[in-house]
C-alpha cells in the first residue's frame, strides 16, 4: 500500500474510503479511521461528532456568510476596500463549506463519496478545496495588512487602499494559489480498487511520494505558517497603534476636542478590533491541526502506535479548522458596532422599532449608515 498521506492534512479532504472498510491501495486518506481492531467507545463519539457538528456548521456558516454579503451591501461603505475583502472572504468560505465540508460530512456520516462518481469530480474537488482553503487564509492576510496600512498611514489610506486595488489583489492571489495547486488536477485519478471498486487516488507512486514529502511541507507554509506569521505581526502593529492612539486621546486638554476624538477613535478601534478578532481566530483554529498532525500524529502513524483517541483528536482539530469558514459573521456582529446595527436593521421586527429614530436622524441632516469619504476604507 502506498504511503498514507497524513502529513498533507490540508483541506483537500482527498479521496477517502471506498465502500469497504479498508482504505484502497494507492490512495490518500485525509480523515483517517482507526483500524477495526481498535474500535471502541471513542469511535462512537467520533461518529456522533461527524453527524452533528458539520450539519451545524453548514447551517450557521451559510446563513452567516450570506448575511455578511447582504449587510455589507447595505452599508454605505459596502464598496470600500475592506468590505471588498470581507465579501470575497464570505464567498470563499461559502464555497469551501459546500465543496469541502459537505463532501466530507456525506462521506464520514453516510458513506456517500462524490469523488468516486466521475473523473472530473476526482480531479476538481481536491484542487478546489486546497485552493479555497489557502485563498481564505490569504484573504485574511490581505485584510490584516489593509487594516495595518490604514492605521499607519491614516491620511493616505484612500489612495493606498482603493477598491480597484483590492479587486486586483484578490484576482492575483486567486490565480497564483490556483496555479500552485494545479498539479493536483494531474496527480489525482480514478483507479481500480479492491473488488473492482472505483477509488479516487494518486495516479502513481512517484506523485504519492511528492505529495507526502516535498509538497506536504510547501503546502503547510502556504496555507498555515506564512499566513499565521504575517497575521501575528500585523496584529502586533494594530495593537501598538491602537494603544498609542488611545493614550494620545486621553491626553487632550480640550473637552470638546476630547469628545470629538473619542467618537472617531471608537469607530476606528471598532474596525481594528474586528480585524484582530477575525485574524487571530483563523490562527487559533488552524494551528492546532497543523501542530498535532506534523508533530504528533504523523510520527505515531509511521510507528503504528495510533489509537482511537488519537484519531478522535485528529477529527476534533479538523472540525475546529473547518469552523474557520462559518464563524466570521458572528465575529463581525460581536465586535463591529456599525455592522451589527446594519444587520439588525434588515430584520423586520428591529426595523419597525427603529423607523422613527431613522426618520429623526434624516431630518436632522444625518444618516444612520453614512460615513465620511476618508473613513469609508477603514470602518466596519
């Protein structure tokens, strides 16, 4: 049997089991199962986890990502550069939920694997899932860097971080990532497994060695290590600038000026806190799987010392990683005051109760959702 791909634990979810309990020859297992001799109550908990939690992620993630796009379009700043990144991130996360999480859930819980249905699906889905996972990570990186630029050069943000440049960056990053993972279209193929069953696996032993060796480490750096380092560094800059801004605001002597600065600081800090929360959530949800698989699970697997408990931990960390694609909307609502108000205004029960307030604000020459041109690029 070819080397089982546990180092390349990425979000391809690769080809898994056929209709039999044993993995087919020359195949890649992204979510391994304990050997039959080691089945225990831990496996029952694992199966229950796969039946319930992915369904919850699909429901909450689909609603949240769609609500994110609708809310951003409602905001006057919905076409600012930061909102362009948030919209692209919501679209990417939604695609990842259905191309990755849904296919994995159907396989693990119901034994339905669409990878075996057609050669196009066998080649397309591993490439698509890898690309979407890496793209989501790098969109968070772009979001963090854009926010860092807006706090370092607040008076030039409207020139540096334009909507047009955001589109160019998103397209460029998408193309580069798609090309980096395009070798998977060549490397995956439909094969004949045990009992003449069709399985989707590596087309050759050479590609299997490339996948489990060089590419496993390159992929780890592409979608986890480098994004995490950049995000942590960018957040360090954001926290530093936010702390310095707050300290300067408290030192103002004029009461009127203090109030004005306090109002503007609240808008700026709210957007900064949102970006910090989203980016750090990505790091916290992604690193456990990377660390566990590469430092613990792979070594145990090579020595044949894995137990049902190790597989359960693997699946827990995998589902934690997949949660990345479902939680952003709820983080926006938790940390972004303007985003939360815009979303609530779309709810009929909330909108009816605030109609009079909106009309009064409009009468006074203000708008609930309007912001100045200089603030559109960095407020949420």
